[in-house]
């Protein structure tokens, strides 16, 4: 046989060089896109943290709330200082600035408070010697809510917070859990009361420094009347305050964002401090990029501040209604549907969040151009404070334009209910990720929703826009179920399988799962499996593919690989390794 000799001629060499240059150019362009420019120099230094003001909400204060404060012993605590605020987002939401009151307690430590009807109410009580007590209650028209706050015994913790070189850190936060917090003064000193029966952990944090925690603090006679002393010396780190030009108070609010490497679209998630109206990113050392809301900006290695420019962007407005009235509470999230490589510097996901006002109206501003989905969660009197979801199909947003989606009714839309089953065993799959996608009509973008199945494999989607939907197990997207969603109708009985189990069907046997192991549950008479001698009760301990022991080769993931082969492989060469009741093992070849 004549050996073929390949020569690289001038033309082929030129093609290879040109291809190399094109690849290098593509990588260069991609890196240039991912590495954003610094902030617009016309943006001035961020103002001091904006003062959060109490809004004058036009709402009925005719509802009544009875507040009572007692010690752990049950004795009244009339000296306690009480503060009540209208909670826009439930008991854990910190944006409780729509309405506030400071009722005075009577000698019996009780107060009657006129509160806004149809809203959540956060109430706190403070008294030296005890950590702050908190309670939450929904205030409904025609009902008199009663709240009892119990002050538990506390331990006073005090000390100083400094940098590692001993410099006092002013305005550092020292906290215990999510309820107790104090701010250091100009000398870095602090004092707070913590729960005597809790884990007695205290954390100190300050901008530009790593947080530090003191755990299992204890008070003893040696601590003296001043309580426990806990000093902190925090080491430095690269923190960046982020501001959003074009948004109210230049505050980014609840916009999710990340601090990444200059050429990386993903990184460390930033934190939003709603009380101070600022966003803080804990970044890696060196030059970084801050990405969020469809914008990105480069930050120098010594930079402590970043500006994202949302001037001249678009907005979506609308109103959320329940039976013609504003719901007790509603939040709205806008999610931009990724379009192309241009989304890489945006961090792949662009989100904006806001809350409805007292009339149910909302404004999603600062939206970059593109297709945006609107997701609503509302609490209504009929769902007892639970969140009712509603999703709209993507709407096209253009720069400097407003899109009015009109009235969004809750509850509304349609629903899907079903369960996820293992295609190999037929058993429910616990905590399985499920995706549902609505096919776009005409120029509409696809709507995608995600959920996790419960422990029994059941899943549910609510508030979906009508249309044709495809449901699948996220890890097996090719096994899809297509169904229709209609307004006001819940489609039930959807069964999503993780595989088609061709090997089992073709050979005439079934498997079940017992204590995590695959066990033969049934063998069809005169089937290939029956002819091969497979018997019910035998446990599958491995799978050979073309004589290769896949199970052993995959180590601890061997049985996962075996399940995948039995569920998806539809070709020859599969052999089961089974163990009989007497412990003996044999190989059972499967046929097609």
C-alpha cells in the first residue's frame, strides 16, 4: 500500500494562519466586550447615604391594634419603648418605612394603636437589660389585632472595633442574629444587649474589612456589672460601594449584582443595605468589574466606589389588583431575557425589583433595552398572607420609553400540576428541578419558569400566561411533555419522566428501588430478560457497556451511570451484573 504524504502548501498554510488570526481576533473581541470601561467621569462622587423618610400614605387608620409588652416572668414592662411600622414586604422586609408610630404604654404596659388597614405591621420593643423583642401581624378591617411582645433576659456586650493596625472604625456594625445590632461611635466603641439563652455570638463588620465573629460569649461575676467585653480587630479587604446613576437617590436598591474579574461574566454576589440605601460588593484583590441590571463598570485595584449608568433607560409601569382593590402587599420583579453574546458583560442575568404602592401601582425603571418578563408576588386577604404569583409574557423595552402593562389581576393566569418520576423505577423523584417553557407567538420571546419538586415528586406552577407550554426535568430536557395553559384553569396530572427506559421495555423487565439499590421487580414471561434468566428480587450491582465495566470505572458515581444507561441507551452491548438472594453474582446480557 502506498503511503500518503501530506504536504502543507503555501495556500493551506495561509488558510491556517488566517484561521488562527480570526480565532485570536474573536478572543480579543470577546475579552474587550467582557472588560467594561470605567464609569463616566461626569458622575460625581456618591452622596452620603440618603435619609429614609416616612411616606405619607393615604390609607385608612381606622383599624386597631392592642400592643402589650411583658417580661419573661409575665410581669408588665411599661418602661419599654415601642415602635410600629407598616411592613411592605412581610416580617423580614427592611423597607418598613411607609408608616410609623411610637405608642406610649400605659401602667399596665398596654397601648391601643390606630394602624393602617390591610397591611402588615412590624412592632419592636426595647428596654435596657433585654435584647429587642419583635412581632409581626397582618392588620385586617373589622378585626382587632393583639400583639404581645416578651422581653427576654439579656447580656450586655461592649467593646471596640478597630482595623488590624489599631485605628478605631466608626460606623462599624456589631450584631447578634438579625434582630440585635449597634453602630460604633467615633472611637470605635459599641454596646448592645444579646439574648442570654441564644448562641451568644456577636459579629463585627465594617466597610473595607473582613467581618469577624465572637462565639459562645458568657457572662460571669468576673465580667462585672458592665457585662462581657468583646473587642474586634478587622483585617482589610477590597470593598466597593455601588451607586446607580439615574435611579432615585442614586441607590441601586434591590438590584442583584456581582463583583467579578475584569473578563469574567460571573463572580461574587453583592449585598444591598436598604437601611442605608447603598449596595456593597466584596471584591477580589486587584482590578475588578461590577455587573448588574444590564450594566457593567470597571473598578481599579484601589477603587472603593463604582457607578452603574442607568440614565436614559426604559421603564415598565402597571398596577396589581385583587378583586378591584390593591392587595395587602405586592412585589414586582423584571427579568431580562438573554439575547446574544452582548449579554455576557451584563452577567448573563439582568434583574430589577420594586414594590407596589398603596394603590397597587409599580414602576420598574432603569431597564436596559431588550425583552423583559414581569413577575408579580402578591399577598391578598384570601390567601392569608401567602404569596400569589403571576407572570406576564416578555415585553419589548426601548431606551427612554415607557411600557404600560395595565392592570395585573391576582390571582390570574393558569396553572400546571404534576409529578416527576424516575424513568427506570417509576418512583417519584424528590427535589427534582423542573422547567416549564411557553412557546412565543409571532415575535414573542420564550417564557421560562423553574421550580423544584417536593419530596413526593409533585410540582406546581401558578399564574402562568395562557399558551402552549413544555414541561421537562431540567437534567433530562429531551423527555418533554407539551400541554396547554388556559386562563383560570389548572392543568393537573402531568407526568414528567427522567428517561424513556428503552433497555427495560425492549427486554421485558421492571426495576424498583429498595434502600437506594435497584432491584428487579418483574420479568415478563418469554421475554429476552426471561430467556436470559433474570429473576424478580435480584439486585442490579453494575452495568457493562460493550464489555466495559462502567459502574466500577465511575467509582462513587457508578450506579448513577448505570441508571443513565438503563434509562437512555437504546443500542446493543448492555450487560447487567446482578446479585441473587444467596449473594452470588452473574452477568445477564440484554438484547435488542
